C-alpha cells in the first residue's frame, strides 16, 4: 500500500514538472526575437496575410489563453508540424523514441553489467593491484569525453576490426541490438565508472557493517551473505545514482546518436536546433522532460522496494 | 569436568598493537561466564576472535578447542557449521546487527535453512515458535516486520531468536544490554538466563557492567589491557577480590545503600595497546604497586580456592 501512496505523490510531482517545463518552453518561444508569422511568410508578407497568419496561429489571443491551448495540445500530444520536414512532430517522436529508449536502456544495462562485478572485485580486496587497476581504468573512462570514446570505439572496433557496423540502425529488434551495441557501450563506459566508484564505496561500508558480522556469526555461506546482505544494502545508493544519471544519459545520447548516425531523438534534436525548427525542438523538449520524470518515478519506486525504511 | 570450550594463549594483533595478549579461559558446560573490563580491554575482540569474525588485518594466534578441534585453524566450511549451529553470538546494538532491509522472519529462517535444512512453511513455523520463545507477542504477524518497526527491546529479543535459531550449545553475548534502557536490560538478562536453562546452553557475557555480572554469572574473568587479571566464582571474587584492579573496579561502583558517598574510581586511563608499560599493565594506575610490579611478566596464580590472580600483591589486596 505504501508503494502506491508514494507513487501517487510522485505522480503529482510529475504533473507539476511537466506544466513547469511547458511554461518554460512557452516563455522561451515568446522571448525569441522576431515574429513567427513573418518568418513563415517570408518576403511575400502583406499586412493582411500577417494578420491572417496571426489569427491562424492564435497569436491574436491573450497570452493566458495561448498558454492554456499550448498545455492542452501538449497533453493531447498535438505537438504541431515540423517546419522543415512538413510532417507532424508526433510522428517524428514516434519514429525516434523507441530507438533512443533502446539506446539509453542498453547503456544503463551495460553500465550495470560492467560496474557491479568490478565493484565487487575492487571492494572485496581493497588496496590490491586489481583494485588499483580497476579504479585507474574507471578514472580514465570518466575523464574522457563521450564523443571521443565513441570515435575511438568506432575507429578500432568498427572501422578497424569490422566487428560492428560503423553506424545507422538495423532491421528489426535483434539487429537493432547489434547496431546499437557500440553506441550503448560508449554511453555506458563513463556511467559505469560513476556507478563503480559509488558501489565500491558503499560495498566497503556495508562489508564492515555489524549486520554482516551477525550474518557471518549465523553461519551463512559467503555467497548468501554477499548477495542477500551486502549487495541488497549497497544497491540502494547506486540505484539512486543511476536514476539521477539517466538525464545525462539522454544528453549523452544526443552526442552519441550524432557520432554513430542513429536516427533517434538525440540526433533529431541536434538537427532541428540547427534548422531552427521550433515546433520540433519544443515537442522534443517536452517528450524528454516527461521521459526523465518517468524514470525518476521508477527510481523512487525501486528505492522503496529495496529499502523499506524509505517509506517513512 | 572437561570444559566445553578451552581457550589458550589467545592473542589478537592489529598493526603494531596487541589488544588481546595471551588469554586463557575455560567455559564449562552449563555455566555462565562473565568477561568484564573497560572499553579497549580486549573483551569484545576476544569473543569475535573465537568465531573468526575479525577482519583479515587482525592476526589471531593461540588455540580455542571446541569438541576436540581448534576453532582458530578449522577449515572455513567446518567453521561455518560451528557458527550459529553450535556457537551463536548476539551483539550490542540490535539496530545495526539486524539487517535493516530484510524482514525479521527472513533473518531467522535463513539460519534454519542453512543449519537444520528447514525451509518454507516448516521454517516459518519454527521462526514463529522462536519469536514466541523470546517473548515477542503476536509472533506470526511480526515475521514480516522490518527491524525499524520494532522497539529497542523487541529488536534485541528478535536478534536473540535469530542467533539461537539453530540450537547452539554456547552463546556468546557481546554487551547484550548496553544499548538498552535499564528496565529492558533486566528483562533481556532474565530472558538469556531462562533460555540458557531451557536450551541447556553455556553463556559467555561480555560487559563493562559489574552489576550485570553479579546478577547473571557463575564465574567471572576480569580483563585489563588485553590480559586476564583475575578469574574466579562471582561470589568470592566480588566479596574478596585478589587483584588490585578488581578492587579498584568494585570501589568505583556507586552503591545504592550508601548514597552520596564519594566514589573512589581509578586514576588515569588504560594504556595504549601499542605502548604497554613493562611488568604489570595496571601498575601505573595502581595504589598498591611496588617496584617489583613494574618488571617481569605476570602469570595467573591461585589466590583462593577456584580463584586465580595475576597480582603479586594479592594477599595485601585481599586484606584491604
């Protein structure tokens, strides 16, 4: 029951976040210099056609009414049409969203796959040469920019060894997994370094906790102690950190998708910013804000499930 | 009678210090032994050393003979069967010794699964019985509760239930009442004594509280700076201590019958385990000390029937 109560509270916060983001986008669009009608009509604008366009765009109504309409449109997913591509923004989102979701999901999964075992190796023998090596590599991958890691992987594993495609997207889910592996790995490396450092630290703390001594004193096998008592507790802060980093993962996807020529939302964002395609930028910002909010909601839920004390 | 557990020359070395330095102790079947000493005297470390719960930096030497085998050199899989199954341990702070993210029931049943091969409904039934045994009302409903949903006394009871789940023959209790309110302390001690009888166990209670020892133990060992100063039956040792340190401890107890009396206490503080004084380790703080106290090693010698003391001034102390 308490999980539902918390979900309800967080759902309210998501609605508030989305309205705030909408207000921000709406305000920013108003702050842009120039008249959108003029921009759309170009040189052939007459006073009459500008007035007509203002009426068509709803710009002749009060700001409050315009914001309300903008909100209603956002909620009902009427995000308008792209200026340059002349298709509804929502159809662009529908095409790109699954790819970006798959990319970030894979990246998060790979990051955990790398971070968890290495954190264990590190924490179980602190100060050993393995620990030192793992922490050094983590430090290096943390300090390299995402686009650089992406280019290096691309040149070595794709262009050089031909193990992976150089870019683009596959045909069907399983081929997508293959095509997206390198970009996901690119995104995962720096994230895994962040997670590794955090998990190693919390593992070290938990390994010295009295309840681990008590579990040992009860005669439990080592593996059971490590999974049930140690990892279960060390997880909590790492899951939080993973959730907080999903936002930057999406930011990283913008770069990675550009490097690997992946037709996801990230590359769409970059392209439409360069093309001054405001409806698309606006729609994408909304979608990404909602996406990140939903991830935060998931993280909160998982946290409560992992640590019952959080429900207080 | 052959002792249940026989400890000889137990030492723990951490870095350059030796916080436990050559301890000899015997625990007889069915007896309750109290180990008293100030913080840092090595009493908790000794207890943890027996079950090999110390981190690898701590070097443990000596022997601890249990059922004819030395616990300090026993292979890990065999040691795992001893822990919890034959020798159990309860800790000082139940809030930190119980895992905060696991339900109480699971923390009892996991031991049952490992030692008695009890799982599922059978383990649940046994866990309910155990919670019932330690005096937790409405036990079956409490199994799914988490430690933070229990009161301090209830948590300590739950930890005792978890420790005793697999029917050990010896219970090591590390300051089991220190973190509790005085009224709860008494309940927990009575519970331990009752369980000792019902489950036919021996109990070792480590504490800094002489009152706890007086109220519960048959025999007592007084530790100071990693060495045993004196051992003997509680009654004779408390009425006629034969070590200057024991006398000092007893004299620093407030006495309810003589309220507002000035406490004597012991001047100074225990030595740093990295820089121990030569001779008797208590000599620098001792009012009885002679020049002879400051040289040579001390050994435990009989000072009265059943009583051993490491004090060369035992006779003077007993007369004081």
